[in-house]
C-alpha cells in the first residue's frame, strides 16, 4: 500500500500517482459510488470497496458453478434415460427370444396357421427352413384340424419353393390332416408353387394369383464402358464362365443355352403344378405363360378352389372358429448378423450366392 501508483486491473493501462488520485476522486464523487462514512479514512473506504468487489465476484462464480451443476444434472439424466431405454429394449428382445412361450397348440379344435410372407429366400422370413418348421409344428399339434398356409408373397427362390413343395406333398400323401392354402393379397410364382401342394387353394376375390413362369433379369453395360473408356478385366478358366457378366457381350449360343436353362426350370414348375391342382386346371394355354389373374379369374381357370379368407375357412370347418399361428418367431440376433454380413459382403465387393433364376413376379 506504500506505492501511490494505482493499477486499474479491469480497465486501461497502469496510472501514475496523480492520475490515480484524480480517478479515485472522480469515482467517489460519481452517483452511486460508495462514500466514506463519518470518521472513515480513505484507506478504510478502499478496503470496503475491495470487499464489495470481492463479494460481487463470489456471487458471479457461485452463479456459474450452479449453472454448471444444473447442466451436469441434465446430462446425467438424459444419459441415464438412454441407458434405460437400451436396457429395456435388450430385455424385451431377450425375453422374446429365450423366455417368451413359443407357439403352443390352442385348446380345442383349431386351424394351424403358417404364414408365408414376403420374398421366398434362404435368408428371408419366408425361408424353407422357417416355413417347414412351422408346418411340422402345426402337423403334429393334436388340436389342429388342418394346416393352413397363409400366403402373401410374390415368390422368390426356385430351390426354396421346390423344397417346401416337396415336403408338403410328402405330408399330404400321409393323409392325416388336410393342408390348405389361403392367398391373402398375392400368391404369385414361387408362392403359387407352394400353394399347389395343398389339398385346397382359396383366395380373396381381388388377390393376385398365378404368374407361373421363370425370370432372370439383368443389364448390359458393355457399350457404356466402351464409351467411358473403361477396361473390364475378368479372368476365367472356361470360355462360358462369365457369360452372365453384365459388362461382357453375350454370344448367340450362350443366349440359347441360358434360355434352355430357364425353359427346363419352367417345365419343373409346370409339372409340379399339374401334380397338385392339375385335375381342375382349365385347358388354357395362358396358364403357364407367366400371366397373373385376380382370385375370381383364378377360380374360373381352376388355379384356386374357392374364394375365401382365413376367417371364412375357420367358420366353415369349425363349430367354434379358432386359429393358432405356428410360424416360428424370428431371431433378432440372427437377422442382425445376416444383415451385417450382407453389408460387409457388399462393401467388400464379394459376390452373393443367390440364384439368378427366380420364381418371382417381376417388379
């Protein structure tokens, strides 16, 4: 305090002794400035002012700390909420996979339903493995008066469709209980292939039925890469190994060969349909041309036996209409693993193992 110089630490440069004295007098004379009490010297006034400034600074710091504490509390709250939602979702999934009761036979007579939904594919929910597991459950259930395939599918893999058809025909020959097919919105191509193994096929009047044919679709980009100046490098052992490559030209003999493959697969489809509902099929050359009809038109052509929904069948066949779904639950972990595998394979440029030939309604 012996130094007369005053350092204005919040504003401006250091002041000389005379300048500091004048600044103190100006502040003391300004409105709102703290005035010295009677008998109080200048040194005491300065100390009181310093303490007031310190108290104001303390209040400001306390406010900042309080705001930071509130912010931290909200962050912790939202983090806790996110963790709680994740744990709830995980718990629900684990319960559904491991603890929830599986499809059990309903009490009393009922129809055992197995759903065929979406594209028929090895890695889809309409895979042969999943559908046949459901069929086996419904077939063995003592209260199931019939096995009902509830179909809403545009078709898909020939191999998966043929596998389901063959197993249904095997069960049908045992004759223990009828196998019925009900087409909800669409039962086309490979989905109709499956339905053909049933003892009876029913459809809604406005549903889409048929499309008995085989398809392989692709693109030819050979002229595009020529114009872009891109060189396609494919190394094969066997002159026809890459004949389906979209960036290579297809020779006439290769085109004829591939058309023969499709025709052979188509004939397999036709033979199996004739082995199923063949006796009631109309003598119409369009039946196996790949055309698709409404349920009402399909009944006139013999593709379906009647127009009925699942509820209609339950009322007609049972005194107390009752259905039980025997379709196996989807394993969410398995689905996630398969999707992750597909993404990784596509990202790495690895070829997929899906068959290029499809019993599927063209999009």
